C-alpha cells in the first residue's frame, strides 16, 4: 500500500492522466471483445421479444462495432474519474473511511462513463437483439436508458470497487507485499461476480428499456414500471433472466479487465518519467 502510494504520488499530473487513460482504454477494449458473445446471449435472454426471435445462438458478435468504438473512452473516463477522486480525498481522510471514498469515486466515475456508455449500449443491444431501425436513432432515444443504466451501474460500482479495494487490501496485509496483476485480477473477478449477481434485476429492466419500441410513452419505460411488468409476467425468475451468462461473462471479463488494468498501470508507472 505504501509503495503504491509513493509510486502514485511521485507521478506527474500528466503521467497520472496518461496512465489512467491507457490502462482503462486497453482493459475496456480487450475485456469487451472477449466477453461479447456471452453479453449477446444475456441480452437475448432478457429481451421482451424472446430469445430465438432475438437471434438465439446466431451472430453472437452482432453489434460489436459500436462497442469497440465506445469501450476505450468509457473505461478511460471511469478510471480517470475514480483514481482522481481517490488521489484528492484519500490523503485527507482516515484509512478506516477509505471505503466511503471508493464508493463515492465509483459512483461519480459511473455517471461520467455513462455519458458515452449509454448511447453505445443502446445501439449495441438493439443490434444484438436483431432489431432493425429504419432511420438513425435520435439523441433522445440514444439516451433513453441513461437513468436505468445509472441506476444499475451505481449499485454495481458501489459494490464492485470497494470490494475490489477491500480484497486487495486484505490480500496485501496477509501476504505482506503488493498484489501482483494476477492477484489483483482475481480480486476484481470475485468483486464483479458478486456485483453482477445482485444487480441482475436492474440489468433486465435496463435491457428491456433499451430494446423497447421507440413509440412507447415515457411512463412505460420507467425502471420501476419495467421491473413490475417483468415480475407480473414471469415472476421472480424473470427478474434474473440471463443470470448465468451475465454472471459468468462478468466473472471472466472482470478477471481480464482488472488484470489488464493492473498490468498496464504497472508498466506505465515503471516506464513513464516522473
């Protein structure tokens, strides 16, 4: 912990920004590419149009294009915001309250990242579900799922990032040394699996909002209305549609994401001049 703090504090502001941007961008892009087929299956299982009508097991990389464009800036923005928040506020607060800083940093990071993530997700999920839009989607439609995505991602981030930091902290304390990128990846994978499990119902509602007909009224695409509708039609099981590919995909992608992030960050800190 001390060694990491010294390394971070010795970095120039320019190099800190560069490290966060590069690490986040590479982690996000590689992770999204590898886990994309599972994400497609999850989307189709959650779709109100039905799994087979949404494509079944065919064209599992449908919609990859917008994701490859949006992954790097979205992940970079998240980690840039998250790490900046930590650097500014952690030195001013006792270590026992650092988990609160991590929660707030994750929340702010998610809201900022969603500015890019949401329109990318709307286009991606509509393509994954094989929905054809005759005209370009208006900006209002592209941001239709912003509220539901933030409502999903805020608790996800609130659980995931503090858990990741918690697991790393206790592993370092137990081993009496810094975490390796592999160990950081395992901590990240576990934290992501727990977060994905808990927030699946919110993801189901978010997916259905993004895949809904553009003519549907505003009141019908509220996350509370969508959750109630899913529960009434499919029961408790419907709220956890796509649970296995979601949690399985997130566990794998969490390992890749945090592993790549930690390794690239380590390389940047070692090689960039102070």
